């Protein structure tokens, strides 16, 4: 009995490629019935099985045409044999397809796309590109990890466990998709492959304590004339707990002087302007003194950006981290990153006795559980909290 009829067509250039009619039949179809059907007859349990088998044939046909093996594929297909293309696909060939469909056009955030492509190009392809998917096994993954632990790079010798795990994550996702496509049966990146991250006291303290934070704000006050841009940016991020991508994308129209607050409507992690991380706009309350300074600040700058860089465009990606390091050196406290400033804000509010739900609102978290990692209402409530913290940070002992 005929289940489904499909046309298998794959062409690379005009006149070359694969073109066959495929007739899927149930196992109980008689030989006489099969002989009356046109094209290549293939057994299938049902329509779903027929669809899966056709997808497998289509992928194999694409690979055969790409490798110049279309005639061999058709010959095997006409003999009702499984075309011997599947096992010969290399990691480079499949990752090229994965890169296009699952990364570049996969709807991922810009930062993840850049990270995935960088890891693929600079690490995985040089190591595994020429191997077939079947050849890349657990032993080769372990060998790769050992090699990376001893490899020299621009920052020293040996990649950290976190970096290697990022590589393994990309490799794992490539193979998971290959399994979905039916190209292989197992993933060489097993549960045991992941490395335990090294945690040092410095790593776990990327934030300023309640004693260190006022020292940083005291030094910031001395930057008013020396580093006006650096001062106002760090001051704004520190009191609003905003992400650096959100700071870069702030425009003058986002300053609402009636509350007062900053409206966080967009983010710019790299080059593309997107929505904030939680996909929602929010209003972050400002201390009145900071709002007054921002009103004066935006009158001194040109363009629509609230914090334009030296060339008038958005701030450079690495600028804020450099400024935080300089601030920490002058204040003689531990250096932190701009993300560490968000941890500092969460911990500072926690030190003041603010509840997790309100801290989540202040940090722009959708899930209160996320806020727990940052703590080692309405506008009126938020304003009272923000003003109380501002008073604590700016009151001289």
C-alpha cells in the first residue's frame, strides 16, 4: 500500500545533482504492487517514518552533491541500497551547516553568536575539522582538553576550566544536532567531560564590600574635573545597577525627570541594538542629585546618546572595565568589572536589609532566584531605597 510519494531534488549547478521520485510503501505491500509504482520504492512504517526517511535521504543527497558524488549516490539509490555517504561527513562539513542554521540564523543573542563562531573557528575546527563525525570520540575529546590545559596563548599558558567548558559546550551542541539529523548515534562530550571550575577567593569576590564601596565613591568625586565622562558613567551604573549594554544604548529621551528615573528600553552588547536581557522595559529610579547632574550633563553633549564615546558613537566595549580598574587602584581596593558593579549593588541593598523581591526589581531580574547570585515595588518604594543607599555612600565618616 502506498504511504507517500515525494520528489528528491538537490542541484548544485544546472544539469548536475540528484533527481529521483521516491515512493514510500508499507511492509505488507506485495511485489506486484511495488512493480507498478514509479520511482524508487522504500518501505516505511507510517507517514511519520516516511518523512524521517526522506529527510535522511535529502541530507545525504546534499552531502553527495557537495562532494561531487551524486552519480554514486544515485547508483546506490537505484539499487535500493543505503547511499554510503553518511559516515564520511567531516566535522568541518557538518559544523559549516550547523553554524549557518543553528547559530547565525538561530535567533541567538549577538554575544553568544560571536562567542560560538570564535570558538568554532579558533579552536574546534583546527583540531577536529578533518575528522569525520564517527572518528571524533571520547578519547579525542579528552586529548583536546589536556592539550588546551598546556597550550600557550596571548594571556599566558593553559586555558582555564571555564574556557575549556565553553569549548565543550559548543562541541556538545554540534553533536546533539548531528544526532537529531541521524548522522551519528552518540555524543562524545559526555557528562564526565565537563571540567570542575577552579574557584579562588578572588574569583568569588567580584564585588565591593560595604566598606570598600564608599571609598570608591570618594575617589569618584575627585574625578569630576579630571575624568568627567568616566565619573558620570560609573556613577550612573553604580546607582542604577544597569548592565553595560544598557548603559551604552541610553538616549537622552530615556531620562525622566518627573520620577526621576532612567527608562531602560534597549541594549547594545556589541554592534546590534536589541531589547534588554529580560525582553522588558523598566524604569530605574535615580537619586535626585544624580538626576540633576544628568540633566546638566546631557546639555553638554551632542547627539542622542546620553553617554557618547570620544568619537560620538557608543562607548567602546572594554572602556568601562578599564575605568573600574583605574578607580580601584586610586581607591586602593580590589578591582572589579562593570558586571561586578551589579553584584556590588545587590550586595549593598542586601546589607541594608532590602528583601530579595525588591532587589530583583532594582537589578532588572525576572526571576528572584537569579537575584540570589547577586546578594552575597513601586517607584515610591524604590526611590526611598535608592536615596537611602545614596546617602550611605556619600556621607563622610
